[in-house]
């Protein structure tokens, strides 16, 4: 047999094996595709209500916001909120009374600087706007649902809810985009650029002027304050890339830090990478455990209700995918790739997605639901 025939047979074998792998992936996945009412728009935001009674879903363009019964697979209520062409992310307050909407963009990574977007706090029950925030770096709702906290410029402000009246504020020099309140309501974690005087106390930066200049230009730090007195409790002893999200775990034991390197500080040649680092939420000690996403947009991430699983949006080549990890070990357990080949022969007016995905864990701790175009995918991973 000559070399040409051997190469041909090897290529043919590779094609057959790939086809079998694709078939196995499709057949072994346990999932269901469900359309949200008569939605024609792309769904972009998704969150489970704290009482587990419904899913909150936002979409693009015509700005509908849905309350969706995930048990019976039908829309409960629909409102028009947000008024942002590219849609919004969705997050409930701890008691489910309010929903926080954050304006999204189609190009969210090219700024390489502090994010300035609009936020709305709405009543979960009727979709009515409570407070509107313009061009803020970040907004969060306190665990007691009686206050909202915002970052605008260098000012950290506490607002009364539902009146929207300014309560008090303080100045944090060079504050950036990360903000969250600990679940007990006592502490406020905020991201900011490093202080040059503090960095020079480190012998490494004192001697290395080039490293000092790069850290001041491209890095962020995290400080934790007492929310009543605004007194500094500690600054996390680590430098991070540009921080776009800080979030405490429900038990307060972990502080998640989502960071994206400035384009001039990217070390990967395979495209943008997003890092989700973990910090001890009680002591402020950086943890070794972390996760890396290659999502095209700022990736959604969540813990399962029992705290055992960690879900994160990423990308595998051409397709967006949901990756599922054992949170304790950091090892990947399963993944769901949103390839449209899974639905080529199905009906239901499927709208193509735009590469963004939001997801939620359902209360049974074994099912995840994710957005895909104008549909939801209910997936039971192999655990």
C-alpha cells in the first residue's frame, strides 16, 4: 500500500472517530430545550429567585423581562424594563424583594479601563423601577435590602431603599469596578488601583521601577471596610488584573474576584482570558484555587445551592460552553457546549445566540438552566 493511500485511510479514520465523538456527545447529554413564551429576542440575563419560585430572565432590544416557572416551563409575568439595546444582567437582592439590572454591551472588553454603565433596581413583584443609576462602576444591594451601594468615580455611596435618598459616602482614591457586601452586612469589599507609597514598602517594587510602573498602570487591589464606620479592615495582600466583579459566596467564606488583564498585559496568545480568583472571605487571605475562562464576554459564574459545584461560562473553539467544577478540588466534572448542531433538526423558531450565556443552578442541585438564543436549555450533567 503506497503512502498516499495510507494517508487517505488515516484521514478517513479520523473523520469517522470525530463523527462518533460528536454523536456520543449529543446522545449522552441529558437536556431539554424550552422556548420562553413567544420570545424572539436573545435572552441575556438569568437568575433564580431566592425563594426558588421562578427564574428571572432579561433579553435584548425590546427589553422584556420575564418571570418564568421552571417547573411547568411557562412564563408567569412579563414586563418591559432596562431599555438597553444589548440587554442587562440580572441579580436578585438577598430577600428577593428587588432585582438589580446592569447594562450590558456587545463589546465589553475593549475598554481596558474602569467600566461606566447604567444600573436599575426594580421591584421583583411588578417590574417597576425603584432607583436608576447613571454611569457607575458598580452597584450592589445590601443583604438587608434597605440600602444600595454604588461606586461612581472615587466616591462610594450608600443609598436608602426604596426612596433612593443618599445616606452617606466616602472617597476611595482610584476605586475601580469591584464591589460587594458580606452576607452578614458588616463589611464592604471594594477594588481599587494600588497606592504607590504602599507598593514601595515592598522591596521588590522599591528596587524594580519597571515592575512598579506596570503594577500602578495595569493592576488592582482589594480592600475591605467596615460598612458603618468606613474604617479600613485590611487590604488583600495580592495584586490582580483589572477587576470587574467582586462577589461573596452565600456563606461569606469565599470572596470571588473576576479579573481581566489589560490588553497590553495579556500573556496568552490564544485570545482574551478571564481569571476568577478566590479569597478567604473572613481573613482576606488569597487562596490558590482559581478558574480560567476564555469566554468572549465577561463570563457568568455561580455556586450551586449546596456550595459543592462551581459553574462558569467559557468558550471551546467556536462555541460557548458551560463548565462545571467540583468547588472544593477545582477539578472539572462536566461541560455543555452550545453547538447548534444539537438542534439542527428541531423546530420551535430558534434565534441564534450572540456568544453570551447566563445560567442558574436549580434547587435540586443536579439541574442547570442556561440561555441559548431565545430558548432555555435545561441540563442534567453527569456527576
